[in-house]
């Protein structure tokens, strides 16, 4: 493994600052973004579970003592604390190690017999544990890769071995090289695969693969290439052909399952129909990939910018509620009509993030105006200054609601929204924070007036 250190993109079309003390778009200003970054991480500190890993927090930031520890959620928090550590929060270094302990061999979430990571586990007294969900899911494994990648950038000693193991599991079990996509899930012993393919797990795999490429340096190029293959399949192929109304669900041969989950339309991971929040997220990932390819010396692929613009425009058109209180609905049908109208905080954070990066890449001030508008809505309705973090779900009247999500288990989405205006689109967050802080600390050259 080579040392993480791929530089930021210097393509003149990308107007991101890549400096810790400056933001683009300029609103919200850096002090507000920085304060929210630290406030979110302070809230998350209470999620610590004895013996390793992180659990779920209720609305007041109290640990749910009888809730299982989920690999995806614990890994997200480990990743979030790694961002904190790279940003200079010294106490987060130990929190990263605590999160890694649950993922390493012998840890709470690690399957020491068949390899990989269980979906969720209930801690017990001492070394005892009860596996609640033994599924080996691509979604969860993507977050293991993401956490390990950020921990490598943070310089944690155990992170390199964990990242290698996680990528080996992904390559051997999940990666379908013929399709250029990720398989969805398996039984605990890997003998039974689910005859389903999901856009959600593949989307987070793109995020994880780009982060792994950063952490691995020159050795990680294959993971950036695999991220590109997923984007080409899902976005440039399927989403473009569907006029950006991206189907989320497929069978094992990648045929679209349009009626999937009609009986569980507000499912937290596999909802029925089109998910505007994922359109925003895919748009942002297209731009991260665009910038990463430029940083790797490849010719700029403007189709990725066009894809991102199409996804973003469609997400705003179908997602923003124009008839009532505002905010982005959770899902629509395939004609763009609202289905699940709850307002999820993560959807809003992805709108914020996509607008920021589109502004940086295109220079279009309309995206900066959107960014300011989405942040203003978040301040008024999602940010919970009294009890901490962000409200995770609102109803049609923008009142706190718990239809799909209970409590406040997630700071990862909002945390990234506080960072994107201060980072270049490449590298990804962990290395991006490290690079931006280094640029801001570097001595400024004085102009030669002689």
C-alpha cells in the first residue's frame, strides 16, 4: 500500500477552493460550516458501545441500549470520526480506533469463521454477542471500505490491514466484473446469493471505491476504474435512458423491477419508485469521479458533468414540494408524482452537496443560489439546536415525524454537507480535508513588486 496523497484536481474549470479557511459557494460562511461540523461530531460521541463500535442515538442523543449495532451505521460513525481526526479533533483519534476495533478480526461485527461482516449484532456481556442479522450485504461492506479508507488517511495503524481485507472481500464476493456492478447480498456462509441488484448499494460502492483509491495512492487506480464502470452502467446508461428518473431495483440480470416494494413504499433502503435524494447523490458522485479522472491525468469527460446536471435538475423538478410547505419528498413514481412525501434530512443534505459541487465544477451561480436556499431551509426546519444534530424526518407540515426513521442515528450525511464547500471535488473527503488544511497552513508567497 502506497501512502495516501493524490493531489487535488487543478483543472481550470473546477473553481473549488480546496482551502480550509475559504468556501465555495461562499454562503454559508466558513465559521458557520465549521461550527456545525463540530456540533454534529459532539452529538455523535455518545454513540460509543462498550467493546467497540457505535450504536444508535435517540432524539436527545442518548444511546439506545437494547438496539443492535449495525455494520453500516457503526462504520459511518467511524468514518465521521476519522474526518474529525483529520480535521484536527485530537480526541477523535481514539474514537476511530474504537470503531475499527468492531471491524477487525475478533471484533463485534467481524465474522471470524466465514469472513466479511454481519449486518447487525447485539453486544452481550463480556465477549458474548448475538448476531441479529447475519446477512453479508454490499451496502454494509461499502461502508467498511469507506471507514477503513478514511482511517488510513488519518494514519491509524490498524486501518491498512482492514482496508486490504475489506477490498479482498468486495473483490472475491461482491464485484461482478462482467457487469461492472456489485452483487447485493449473501447468506452468512456466502452460499446463497440474493437474486436482486440495487442501485443504492452500488452508489455507496462508488463513494467507497473513490475513497479507497485516495487511500491507496497509485495502487488504488483499479478502484477508481471500478467506480467509473458502475457510474457508466447506472447513470450514463440506465438513468439517462429513463430521462433521469432512475429505477432503484433490478433482478439478477439487471432487468428493472418497477413494482418492487409497492407494499413497503417508504422502506429506508429500498423504497418504491424514484428517490430524488439518490439523484442528488449520484450527481455529486459523477462530479467526484470527473475530478478524480482529471487528477489521474485522464482527459476530462464532460459527459459526467452533463449527467450530473441532468440528475440534479430532475431531482429538483420532481422532488421539491411546490404545493405545500416546501422541502424535498422522499420518493416519487416513474412519472415524477410524489409517493412518500416525508422530508428526510439526508435527502436535503444531498441537495446541498450536489449544488455545492455543481457550482464548483460549472461556475454557474444558479447552483450557488440553490445551495444558499437549501441551507436556509435546513437551518429553519432540520437543524436541531436544542437537542442536537438534525431532525431525521419531517411530515408534510414540516413537523418532526418518525415514519421511516426513529431517533438520530446518522451524522454522516450532514457532516459531509458542512465540508463540501471547503473542498475540491477530488480527492474525496478524508484526503480532501487533509489537503485543504495543508494548503491553508502553507506560507503564502508575497508578490514581487520589484
